[in-house]
C-alpha cells in the first residue's frame, strides 16, 4: 500500500480525495479538524501557526496534496499589501514550507506524485480576482519548474478549478439564484462538485498519469475556453 499525505483534508475537496485514496492506500490527513475515520490517520495541524511534524509520518511518502486556500474577492483599490501577502501565504508559501520538510520522504519511493490547486483566475482575467490570481499563478509557475528539477523521481501537477461547491465557496453559492447564475456562465451549465475535482486529483496521483508532470489541468466546466 502507498502512503499519501493530504494537508487540509477534513472538508470539501481534500476530504473527498482522502475518501477515494483510503480504499487502497494509507492516508494521512493533517488539518485543524480531527475526525475519527476508518483507514485514515488524522494529524492536528493549523497551517497558519504550525508546520507538519515529519516524525508523525511514515519514512516514505508516495504522494502529497495541499488543499488550503482562499477566495478573497475584492476590487483592487480596496486591497492592501497585507491582503496580497495573506493570500500568498495560505495558498503558496505555507505549501512550500511544508513541502521542504517532507521532501526527503517523497524522494524515497521510485516515483512519487504531488497535486496542488490553482484557479481558473490564474489564466482567465476576472473582476476582483487580482490577489487570488497572483497567489495561484505562483503555484502554477512553481510546479512547472519543480517538475523539471525533480523528474523523474517526483511528478507534480496542478488542478485549476472554476467555482466548485465547497465550504470555502459557500458565500458565493448560498442561494438558488447565485447557483443558477454561476451555472449559466459555464458551457457545461453547472458548477463543479468536490467529486469532479477529487477524481481528477486522484487520477494525477495515480500510475495512470505516470507520463504527466508539470501540467495545469483545467477542471472548470469549460469556462476557460468560453
């Protein structure tokens, strides 16, 4: 069985990824919320105050998923430098800090895989997305360079979703009218589900994607091509 670490896997997309992976693998979920879940080892971690304790993890990791993020949508004129820094921290810099800690464990197996999360806003201009777009763009640029530097030992890919029904997006989808308007924006006429994104992530982690690295995969209902 393979060992996978998911940071931020107690809700939404991360929780669904853990549910899929646990069927055939050892899954370690590090998050603020601790749940008693069969076949999943939960580790207490508040990423804004702590880093992962490598001593609580197995010697070798076959995969790593980082899920924490933000949806900070404001006009540019109302954003401060601190707002940009906060989005960069939770989406990117904290991810890097924890990756540097666990990297030796990811180098142990013959082939490890990582999945990070960007946003459609990193490549498609959207109102009020300047801060989150900048933070997510950092993830995409990092993944491309990391993929070259650590091939063939580690594969890394990024998923760039459009609006997905998760706890993080609750304010954007808290009534039927908002859901309808958001759905109509997408060629496939619906918003994303956690299953849509988690299935893509688990594919990229698997051997079925063994010739894919350094890519940003748009799972966005077709919005990026509309």
